[in-house]
DNA sequence: AGAAACGTTGCCGCTACGTCAAGGTCAAGC
DNA sequence: GCTTGACCTTGACGTAGCGGCAACGTTTCT
């Protein structure tokens, strides 16, 4: 048989067969005078073996080992490892599919935020805490999404708990709306603007203590793998006057809670 | 932030971030005078987005589309396709794991033939039809394994049914053992040896009719995707005198069944 | 004799980066 | 000033399992 015939017979491509030759998985057969490879039933049997093994998911290296290591002993071992590997993959896929299902559900309900998938906890928060046309509020959500992806789970849940309490209080929620609006007003203001200090102080009155504690933890984190250096970058993300207001808020919070760890 | 800092903060490698720049997934940030990339919170937010999407299993191209195609509309669609894809993968893995479990069980019970995994039907046959130290029998099993991997399922099951009947009849099984032994004796014999014709005739008396029908079907197959050209190669796999015996068997079978399709 | 359908070798491309290699930059300690 | 070490830069190669193409020879059919 020529290579095309055996390929069709066994159900492989000629390219694959030559590839196997190249890898030493299957010895090169004899050649006809014109240079064509000449295959017999032996080669077909070998190829069928290779095919069965690769279809199980073995890599070509492993197939080579199994075929070389004379007669099977190694095979059970390789199959065992393969099964472990596949079990792992299956678990991964299932986890991703679970997340996907959740996201698709949110998407159908119109709850999917514009900046894509987030953790379940944050998604729930987003559900009741939508940006009300405020640029500052939108930015806040982005910061939260970042925090969600980088902070360690303990701190994350701590913040979420605090924020849920905030969101669940209609009075506080209304107040937050006003504060966001005032923050928006500072977008092009000077840092000397008297509204800056006032807003900072008012913010500190609403923001939960946990926020500062978590930020302080983040800034110096020795326990977590996060140890982020977002501190300065965080303030740089605001317009100057807005940043000044945030700094003022932090100052008041520091004085109130006794945390001195975070004073950029 | 420098690239290493943002990488650690977001939980990526510097290499990955540069890769994203290269692919245009994320624009190159401003540079410091020394050439270092300078990152801010905006970039961190984008990277966290990218990370969430890739962790879901999206390809980088798709991530780019989702991020570019302004604001989310496309996202649900992509997620849907992804889920379909993952469902397919999961099904594949499960199927392979099922086969693996079966093979591992056979391996534990010592039923795994030396030439590796075969289809369930053939495995069962192998269980009661072991090579009894005969080279011809061993070769026969190899041929069966090849047949198993290449023939179409209908013909396969037809043969297996016939062989099971043969294997289940103790008298016939004993006879087959003798025939294999006689085949072995012909390994170095001349094609003129009188035992050749005798063996061929005796073989034809035992081998089921279906065998020839299936072989004939294979040789000219217009219906199946198989259409194998094993015919000649099959005979070439035997020693000359053995091949002559097989040919004799086929001749008798042809005469008996009326099939003329397979006369090499 | 020309076209169609084979065969040959060889090299590039695909994913999502990891891993050198060969340097330039910066802060700290001697 | 010099070294050390931890950063950063670009660039290029390697990964698994082939697919696809190029550039060319062989066989076979018409």
C-alpha cells in the first residue's frame, strides 16, 4: 500500500503518518524504487494502535513510551495518570461552566455590568447599587471590580458586607448619590476649592470604617499574596480636586479609627 | 507602577502583560524617561478585566473583540458560544474517561491484551478467546484488532456475533486450536506442501460464512467510508504456505457461498 | 501529450505564553 | 566609585499535533 491508501484505511491523514515517522513513533517502512513508502499490514496494525491510544487522549510521547516499553506493563500506569489528568480538566470545565451559567443568567436579566463578569458577591452588590449617571459612581464601580479581582477573599467579603449594609439603607443610599454628584462637580475644580474639604469630611461620615482597615491591610499586606501597590495609583485616578477630597476623607477616617497606616 | 508591580498586583506575569500589548489587547502605556512602561489604575482595571475573561476560557482574540466592541452587547453571544464549546469538551472528556475506566478495570483483571485498548465488543471476545501459544492465533488477534479499528460498525458487529458463536462452542473452539497449530506448522513449509490444501479446506469448514461476506463488502465498499485496500496486504502478512492455505480457504468459501467478490 | 491524482521533502503557522539571552537602569551597601 | 541584586528592555526560540503550502517528481487515465 502507498501512504494514501493506508491512511484512508486506518482513518488518519498522510500528514499525520509522516509526522509519526518523524517522531520515531513508527519506523519508516521500506521504499519503492521511486521513493514512495511501501506499507503492509504490520504498519496498519501499528497505526491502528497509535490511533486508539491518541484517541484516548495520550500524547504522542506517551504513546511512544507505551509502544516501546515492551508489552503493556507501563500502560496501566500511563492510563492512570491520564485519568487523573482528565478528571482535573473535567472539574475545571465544570467550574467554568457554572460561572458561565451564572453570567448568562445575569446577562438575560440585564444585570451584567458593562465591564464584564465579576465575582458573585460583587455582582449582587451591583444589582442594587447601579451608577446613577454619575461619573464618580461609575469610577467607583470600576475600582470595586478591580478590588474584587485582586484583593484576598477575606478582605473582599468584609468590604462587601459593609457595602451591602450601606446599600440596604435607603437614607444612606440617597446620601451617597448626593456625594457622588458633589464629587462630579469637583472634576474641574481647583484643589483650593472650599468644597473639597467639605466633601471629604462628609464622605468620611458615610463610608464604613472597614474600608480604611482593608485599605491599610492592602497597603502593607504581609499575610496575603496580594501586597498591592495601588495606593498612589488609586489617587492618581482622580482629578486633582477629587483626589484632595478623597485624601481629606482618609485623613478624617484615620483620625476616627486610629489607623495611621494609610497616609499617602 | 512599573510592569512588575502591576503584574503582581493583578496576578499576571510581566510576560503575559507584554504579550497583551503585542496583540493589541491593551494599548502600550506611556514610558518613563528610561524606557520603562508606566502603569496606572486604568491599566490595572483593564488587566483585571482581561484576566477575568481569559479565566473563563475565552481566547485572546475573543477577549479583544469583547473589549473593543464597545460595551457588552457582543459579550453574551461570545459567552454562549463558549458554553457550547465547553459542553462539547466536557462530553468528550467524559466519553474518554468512561473508556478509560473500562480499560483500567480490564487491566486490573488481567484481561488487557498486549496490543492495547480495543473496542468493548472485541475486548469481550478476547476474554474467552485467548491465544493459546500459537503464533497464527496471535496474528489472528492482531488482524481482528485492526479490523476492529477500521471496519464500519455494522460489519464489525456482524463478525463479532459470528465469532462469539464460534467461541461459545467448546467443540469448535478445540478444533480452532488444532487448526491454528497446523497453520503454525506451515510457517516454513513450501507452497506445494500437501498440508496446505488440506488445512485450507478444513478452515473453510469452521469459519463462518459471514467472514467472507464482510471481507467482500470491505474490498469493494461503496457504501461505507472504509473502502479499505487491505486485501493483498492481508495475505502478504502470512508466510507463503500459510497464505496459500488462506487462499484455499477463501476459494472453498467462495464456492460455498456464491460470493465471487474476493478472489485475490 | 496533457491533466488529474498521487507521492516526496521542507518550512511556516496555530495558542498563550515560558524561558533564556544580552543587555540597560536604579537603589543600596562597601 | 564600585559592586551587587533586583528590576527593566527587546528579541527569539520552544511548546502539541498536526494543517497547509511550495516546489517538484511519478503514475495513470484519456
